C-alpha cells in the first residue's frame, strides 16, 4: 500500500529565507506527484504537478523536484514571504490505483515570520 | 469559470439527520471525487466517479452514498449522520485517461454532527 509522509509537520522560517519542504512515498510506481497549498479554513490549491518522467517542474518562485527511484520530492520556494504561510500537501497518483485516485501526505504547516 | 463549487459551506446536523452535499464543476472534467479531511488523518477518499454513470468506493465509504447526476454534478449523501462524520468535506475533479490529470478542489463543506 502506498504511503506518503511529510516531515516536519510544522516549520517556521524568517521572511526572505528559502523554504524547502519534503515529501516521501513508499512505492515508486506512480504516474505523477502533485503539490497543493491549503490556507486555514479553505480548500486546496494546486501548485505544481510533476509527471513520473520529469525530474523538475517550476512555476514562479516555486520549484519542485522528483526522485522517483528514492521515493522523494522536494518543494522549494525562493525568498519566502509572509503570504507563503499555509499548509503544504503533497499527493501521488499510484499506478496501481484505479480512477485517478490520489494518496495524500499529512502536510507541513509553514509559518513565515516577518 | 468558477471551477469546483460546493454547497453548503457550513452545516450543523443532529445525530440521525440526513443531508446531501452538492458539488459541481464547469471544467468539463469527467472524473469527480469526494474526500474528507480530519486532523491527524489527512485527506481520505470517500467515493469517486471516474466518468458519468459510474461510481466506486474509496477508502472510507461507510455511512455515505453518492450520485453522479450528470457530467457536472456529483453529490454526497449522509443518510443517518453520526458524530464520527464531523469533518471537512472536499469535492474535486480531474480529466480521466491522462497521466497529466491535475486534480482541482472545491472550497469545502464544514460539517458538524451533534
């Protein structure tokens, strides 16, 4: 069974520092990995999706890498801002799962201090 | 383009009451999903519909029923609500049949069962 882990569960960084978030998964047989952002009391906003054949995906200040063989992904945010404070979730789409189902990690709650 | 919409946003029920959560998407997606999010448990799939006319159980289907009314709408019904169903419910949608199948989420319904 695919398991997705995000450590740490919470993280605090000063404004301007680069933010690095980790996601690990147990089964490398995935179609893709997706990173989401969730603000308190809100829904999930998709940030980036990396295909299993890709090593990296970039969008603005965000960069996500994928090392499928080691079961790891990293979300990198350059020059963090207080507005980046949120919970970040990663999810994988296992090849063995029918119907485009995603398996989610528990999330990392990020606080960027001014 | 509203994306994924959910109604209601908040609901309080008494044990044993029934209700239906509504979800609609305007992105012409063929797959739709219902998740629940609980502290310490992350996001768990309740039911999904890979395409119009089909529905399948996810990880935690007990106590719920779903209806894929048409391509746009996917509803979740609680026939006899229990306190264990207190949660935040999210609907999502995606295109089926593509490995690049980013999932898009609605804003959520916050349900309390007393």
